[in-house]
């Protein structure tokens, strides 16, 4: 019986015993006994008279306790198991972006807001495994200011445009609809603590990677996660599975695949469905990390659009091979002028692109500088910048459509805790020639508030 329930039963029992104790006190009150005897001369008083009264009270108490235990069992049946935990977060964000309409004609430059609400459920069945479910809702996918029915992604607000202004906490599912956003199961392989396997109907490759590849904390741009969601790391939530090995010496390796056709009639591992297979080799110590990831992508997979110009678009059925190099370093002590440094470099090559100006190869880079505990405990100053994927070679050697562009994306962010559950993140950000034109320059400011429970 859980501690709270034991206290509940004990309290109820004491409440019921108290009147019985009072009655027992009355039983041994000689004055009342004599009075009772004088008023009932025709009745004979003996020990059985009092025993019967006390017995009836005890029986009544037992019945009430049994009823309380029955209600307790009903409560346990409707609650989480002892091995299930619930945590969650709520995110409020506001932003205004000068030049947003140059990037997308239906995007607004006015002050806009959005929210995301998330519940994380974790359940263990053996003590070593874990079933993870993420429930999420939000309204950052489209602009709803017109009062109409937001049905498509074409009416974009200031939180959804890839690459220019996609907020790191934007929910891309149904507007204001709570749904299962992620679900997967992880378990050790055999008796080894070093090998684990993961499988799930809704998962992305990077949740199954061998090691964290970046310590930069994006304030606004989701494009800056994992040292940039670029050629290799851009992901999409699909059916997936993978294995991971993490050694005691810092060496780790992983291999995983997600497939678009597994949840449809196209089927798992078919050319029509398309899949993304990532393999990582990593080495991590307390102060530094290095890794190399190979990503093989089939059938026009295009999830790298988080951090790419619009020219990096494969033909239907085209395949791609991408490599991602990641590294980070941090000083022994935080709170100094010396920053943490995270870097990333991606190169992607396409096979099967057609047309005179189709991309054959593209590259990107990212640099993230961070100063944790700079002004107070648990605060963070971050500066991130880099070049989204840009064409370096076309199929026929012609001039690329993004050849004249010098794409650059950046942000300067500050994060501080109001208390253990509330974090504020003001950020300014901008970019030049971001996606498809030389006049696509933006400058924006955002305030993100995160509640955790």
C-alpha cells in the first residue's frame, strides 16, 4: 500500500475508533451504571450487555475500513503504474521579423505569438527498458490571425518557415490538436548495459544516435540543433529502429533507419516508400567530442530543408549520400570569458537528379559559441551562425540557381531561470540571402518563455 494511502486508511481508522473509545469510557462510568441499574429494575445487567455493544461497534468499524480499502483499490486501478512518470512543458513565444514577407509572401512582419504544450510519459517494465510517449499540441504551424480555418501550411506565420525562421519549439502537427507526437521503446540487448535497441512507430534518426554531437543551445532557430539540421541530420518523424553501443572509454557507435512507407500501403524498405539510414561513430570525453555520421537517403528524401537554400531540392526518386562531421570543446570551468565551441560541417551528394541546373553536391557549416553561468547560475549566452546548404556542383556543370547567394543565418540569445520551473529566453536573429534571393535579408527579435513541470 502506498504511503499516502496508508496515511488515509490510518486517519480514517482513528476517526472511527475515537467514538468507540468514548463509548468504552462510558461503559466503565460507575455513576451512569448505577443510574442505569436503578432505572431498569426489571432488567438484568451483566457483562454480556456491554460486550455486545462493543462488538457491534467493532463490526461497524470493520465494515467502514473494508469500504475504504475497496475505494482505494478503485483509485489504484485508475492511476498510473508505479513505473510510469509524467513530466511536461509549456512554451510561449512572441516574435516580430523585419523582412519576413521577402522570404515568404504570406508571412507577416507584425508581432505574432504561439504556444506549444508537451507531456512526456516514460514507463519501465523491467527496470532497464523504457517506453516513451510524447503528447503535444500547439499553434505555431500557421498564421491564424485572419480568423479563418487554418487548414494548410501555405499560410505561414513567423515560426514555421524553413530555413529562415523556424522556431526550435514549433509544433508541426494539427493546430490546437493534442496528439501522439513521438512514441518508441528502448531496451538493452541481452545482459549487456552497453548495447541497446530502439524501435518505434513515430521517431526520428537523431533520437537513436550514439552520442550528443553539440552543446550549443539554440534560442530561436531549430536549424541550429545538433550543430545544424543540415545534409545528414535533418530528420522527419517516421517508423524507425536502431541499435547503439556506448563503451566505458568514450567510444560509441550507432546505426538506425526511419522509413516513410512502413505506416502506409507502400510498405517497409521499398523504393516507393523511401528511407533514411544513419550510421555514427563517436568519441566523447568530459571536455570534448568528435563524430562522423554517414546518412544514406532514398527516394527524394528532403528533411535537410531546415538548413538549406531552396535550390537544394532533389528530383522525385533521387537518392543522396551525406556526411556530417561534428565536434565540440568546453573549458574546465564555466562562467569565464572562454566560450564553449560547437562546430558542424555537412556535405551531401545526389544521384538521379535531372535537369541542367539540378544539384549534384552541396555543403554547409555551423559555429556555435556558448557561455554558461556567465552572469548567474544556470544562465547561458549563445552566439550561433553559419551557412545553410548551398550548391557546390550541378549535374551538368552549369551555374547553380543559388550561385549568386551568400546565405548566412545567425542568432544571439540569452537564457536565464526565473526559478527552477520557469526559463526566459530573449533572442535576436537574422540572415542574408537566406533561401532563394539576394534581397532575402531579415532581422527579428523573439521572447520565449518555457515552463517545466
